[in-house]
């Protein structure tokens, strides 16, 4: 009876969890873009655009990095090179990289990347190269001459390949160059200190300190700059050789101050870019996610510039990965989530923000509500009515007059997320930039249905050059004590602190939201909660590609960070139970599932031990395995399989990918998810803060085997529970079989029932066991030790709980 009660309790929770996962999938949707319409509408000659210049809005691209050891500079440099040659008006693209490590290695690597970009970018434009990440382009196995028609392609290809090899050697040699330079500098400083002490002794010291350069490079010219033939190099005649503006930013790290990790870095970039370029849209990428489809930004702009696009807060692109082992042992591709769950959410209020490959509307990031929104009421949100929102012009007027005596009627909202943002800081230039970004991000007012548009031709004027007051404002917007800018022609470097955020709403309701290790989900949730919607953009050619950890330990630690963030969300004010009336019912269910899914691990671990308990006790979850039970089990199994097959059918997921996801759900649920629940509860009850290390994005050191990292065994405490489950079920199978064989009245039906479910558990745990055995399938010593300890412990516990009968008389 007790086994049945445990089983029913777990099954009830699994049913609730399954409903939370399935309900948001009731309205899947597929979208498509038409790039030709975008070009005709914004870049063709017309009465409002007689020159045919681009009328598209500007885009600021944000890249974040922190540790050059785990995020190699060569990987980041290749990402930068792929962005420099994106198919978008050059003068309307600005690139910002945040280096939270402040490493001189990263800075000099970026300088080398921009220098090489002066060759790589015109080469890509001349020969229409895809992908435009040079490392991926030169290592792909396809014929590089396919569809290439220019006679000088082979010569150019050979020459640029040699230049890229030299570029990689320079990047790889930077650590030694920097180390030697530092040694020379330390030696000079030591001599200088000696001379200074002598000068001070006789009163000749001036006390003068070096001045920091404060220059900035110019933005790209508004008109194309054509290259010319260079003997011995490439012929760029008739090729535009301009590069987008590129800015390198690092933050001051004050001891004892919480810098909010990636969220804080992104907010620094938001403020700096608002003054320097103020692109109405922001593309957020991780340092290892490069542009695989050079038309990606245009694909996203098709939705932002469509009728009704002013209500879209962000475009989320699916994450695609390279370097994954062919069998995808640990479900790194995550296709069930990206091709199933995210596509289904697109039919509601939109997909969640997943941290990279996202194009934001800057105005939405500032915490404003959309120009139009809908409120949902009733049991399942069936009743709808227009929300009482302020127009962007009125909202901005309120922000400008917040410190004045002028009173403007503002509706009182019943949810804090719906109030207007107020505290942006004391920069008037920054506040003024908000209205400009909002206006430039509007779709064209070319139809009566467009209620918040702009006239055609409004963005044809070239961007004004950066003057000294503007640069000074970008520097002063953070009120730091020291600033330095190192200039190579297209490269700017700014050093920021976080003091500007004090006494403001940055991180609270403006920009990326602080307080969670999964700041991406929280930031997207806040936007949806205000009534914005998002779009899932799946392109025929992958928009972006990145890397994922194929090592078991790294993969589990990555999942641990995600799950811990979900537990934090559940115990915070960002719980979907507390959402506003502007969040759709099924969208609310989707966000509830984000916060609840880690708690399934408690019931999952119990369920995975249940077959072993059956084998140890000689009982089963039901008294008798009869036809009724088998029929019920068969019907339930077939129903779940048919539903899964239906999901596989509409989402395009392969059956193998679905099975890998099921396996890793059991592995991650019994390890990382359980640890996340424990850590989250400790933080809530005891105030113990949670810290994480970056996921390593470096490739394996074995150049002969790109999957060498897959076989590296790194012991982690996360292995304890799944290893215990595997060993316990194996021991239970042995003990149950032995008991049945030597029993006077063997109960084979209970043995078969318990053994079937034990094998079901072990089948799900197979990738985990394979990962522990390394490349050659050898069992590591710690597994033998753990098996011995666990076997003795289980045996002693079972003898204590259920001692053998001692009724025989001698």
C-alpha cells in the first residue's frame, strides 16, 4: 500500500507538471519574412526617397565577455568579424563589446580583429562569403569555389587564408607579448621610483602624472567609400571598405560592490550607446554566438517594421550550436525547447528571452508600456478589453516633467510593473535620447491601420559626427573617477563604473533586471507583464550559431544555473502568480512552468528509486499485476506516446532528439534541478547567496578529436544522486532476482514488473553512465568505491528495517 501511495503522489505531480508544459502549446504558429518587401519599402527610390538611401532604423549590437580563459579571445574576435560584415547599412550599425574582466588581452585581441577586419570585410562583400566568421568559413568541409564566378576568387581566397593564419598566430601570441611588455614596464617603473626618490630628496620632482588620451574615432561616412587595387594584395575596386563603429567598454570593479554580472554590463552598454549612437534596436549576442546568416538583422526588422510592430518588445531567434557530438549525448541542441516550446509560445504573447540572439526595442527596455495593450480577466482570461495606456509622447512628457511642478494626469495602476519609469539618472542628454529612439523605431505610417507610425524618409539624414560634448556626456554618464580611451582608427575604448546607477531605477525596472542568475527570463517577463509581445523568428538559414558544453560536468553546471534562476523567480515578486492583467492566461501558465519545473526533481528522484524499493521489498505498486492494471498501463503509455509523436510532427523534431531530451530530463532532474531547489531554499530561508562560474566556451585541446572534451571525466557533487540511483537499481535487480530464484514460492510477476521499471530507469540514465566511463569505457575508481559504500549501506539499512525471520528451531 505504501508503494502505491508513493507512486500515486508522484504521478499526480507529474500530471500537473505535464499540464503546465502542454497547455501553452495549444496554439503553435509558424512565421515567414519577405526581405524583398523590406527592401522595396525602405531602400528603393520613391517620391519621399529620391536617392534610394536606406530609411531603416539604426541597430546597436551588444556582445558580452568576462574571462579570456573560459571565453577565448579568438572566439570573441571571430564573432566580431562576423558582425562587422552584416548585411545592413554600415552607417546604421554600431558594435559594443563589454569586457567585464577588463583584460588587456581581450582589448588587444579586439584591436587585432578590427585591423584584420579591414581586409576580411571587403573580401566578404566582394565574393559574397557565407558564413562570415573566418574560423567557420575556412574549416567547413564544402567546396569554397561553389557558386563563385569571379576569376580572381581562388587568388583572393588563398591570400586571405594566409592573412587569417597570421592573424590567429598574433592572437595566440598575445599572452607572451603582454607578459614581456609588463615585465619591461615593471622594470622601468622600478627605475623611475628610484630616480623620483632622489629628485624628491633634492626638491627637483614635479609631481606630474601622465594624462589619459580622451579621443574617439569618427562614425562611418554616410556615403560608400570605394576601395582600390593594391598590388600584391586584394583588388577592392568598386567595393565599399567602410566598417561600422566599434566600441570596447570595461567597467571599474570596486571591492565590496555588487556589479550585477551580465545584467550590469548590459545596462552600462545601454547608457553608453544611447549617447554615442542611440540605435532604436539592440541586438544582444554572447561572445561565442556569431552571425551565421548575414541577413539576420533584416529578418528581425521585417517584424519590427511591420504594421503593429510598435507593440513588439523583442525578436527572439532560436539558438543553434556547433561542435556538438553527432549523437548529442546530453541534448545540447535542446531542439524540444527551441523548436517546440518556443514556437508554441509565439502563438500566445511571444517566446521568453533566453539571453542571446535577441533583438530588443530600446524603448521597451527603458521600462515603458506599449502604445496599445489588452487586459485579460475572467477565469481563463477570456474577457478582453483595451488597457488604459499612455501614448509614447505623453509618457515621455511625464518623464521630462517629473521634477517640475507641472502635473500630468497619469492613471493609477494596480500593478507596480505598469507604472512609468522615473529615475533614469541626472543626464538630460540621455533622457532626450529616449524620445529619439522611440520615434525612429516606429513603423512607417503608410496605412490607416498604423496608429503609431512615422513618415517615410524620416531617417534618410546621415548620422551627425561625434563631437566633444557628446563624447564627454557618454563618459560622464557614469560619473567615474578615471577614464581612458585607446585609439586605433575604428576602435574606441571606454572605462565605466556603476556609480551612475545609484538612486536610479536601473536594474529594478529599467534595462536588464537585477537579482537573479537568469536575468534574461526576468527581463523578458517584465516586458510581457506590461503588455508587450515578442516574436519568434526562425529563418531558413540559421541566424546565429554558437557553442555549447559537451562535457557532462560543464553541461550539468549550466543546467544548475538555469534551474537555480527558476527557483529564485518562484520565490520572488517575478512569480507569474503575481503577474498583471496584461499577461495572457496561457502565457502566465508558461511562466509558471519556468518557475515550478525544478521542483519536479523531488518527485522524480523518489520515482526513480521506486523500482528499487519494489525489488528490495518483494512487493509491487499494485497488489496484483492483472489484466486491468496492464490495460490501464498500456492505454496511458500509448496516449502519451501519441501526444509526443504529434508534438514531434508539428515541431519537426526527430525521434532521436526527443528521446535524448527525455534521457537528459531524468539526468538533469535528479542532479542539477534537485541541487537548484536546495540552493534556492537555502537562499530564501538562510540568506546564503549563490555564485556561479562562467560556462567554458573554449574548444578541446586535442586538435585531432574535436569531441575530446566529451570523454573527460570531471568529478562533481552533482554526480552523487544519479550515480546512487543507478547503483541502487542495479543492486535491487540482483537482490530481487536472487530472492525470486531461491524462494519457495517465487513471485515472477512482481519480479518482472519491478525489473521492467528498473530497466526503464537505467535506460534513461545510460548517457550518464556512459559519460562516467570516459573514452575507453573504463570505470573510474571513485565509482567502485561509491558502489561498495552504497551496497554495504543499503544492505545494512534493509536488514535493520526488515530483519529476516528467525523462527527455525535447532
